C-alpha cells in the first residue's frame, strides 16, 4: 500500500486521538473509576490500533495493541481467562503516560523525520504484558520486584 496518500490524514487523526487520550488519562489520574474516561480510552486505543496496523507502523502498532488489550479487559473483561473486569491501578496510569509519550515520539518521528522510529519501548510493553499474566502476581515476590524495577525505569526515563 502506498501510505503517502494517507499520511496527512493519519497524522491529523493521530494527533487528535493522542490529545484526547491525554485528556482522558488526566481524568483517570483523579478518578480511577471514571467509566466514561475508561471507555473513551478504549475507543481511542481501538481506533489507533487499527490505523497504525493498516498504515504499517509496526512499533507504534505493537504498543497501541497492548494498550487496547488492557482497556478491553478493563471495560469488558476477557472472553478467555477472566470473567470479571480488571480494575485499573494508579501505577498503571504512570505507565500509560509513558506510553503516551512514546506514541507522541513515534508521531513526531513520522512528522519531522519521515521515519517510523526505532525505539521498541520494550520496557513499557513488558510491564503491560505482566498485567495480563494470570500467575498470581500479587503473591509472587520476584514478579513484584521485576515490575517495580521496570516501573522505576519507565517513570525515570
């Protein structure tokens, strides 16, 4: 697919969606249980996941897909493992703000350097992956230590 013809539209829509994502995160930072903000972020994540996949920005897509999966679990629960919806936690908000920073950096690279970016944001993705592991994270001291280390690295970047 020749993305050049779609690039301006992609940039405009992504800027709008990321701004809305930021606004909703600020709401969640004050009210973790704000359902309107949770569902709005799910819709944003759904939209951006699709757009980044179609246009072929693999790194941006991979991060966006993890955010989408997280908010699907929060808003709807899982069809496979969990019946209950997940409850968002304050430490996740910090990681989501870092995710937003990473997405904005990807977009900045696309706009200014005509480049997809090179940072895989593996630390953020690894943290998001741990959230989904059904291994009794609350009772596993090593996983808790690993998550704390990852979170410190993400937050201090």
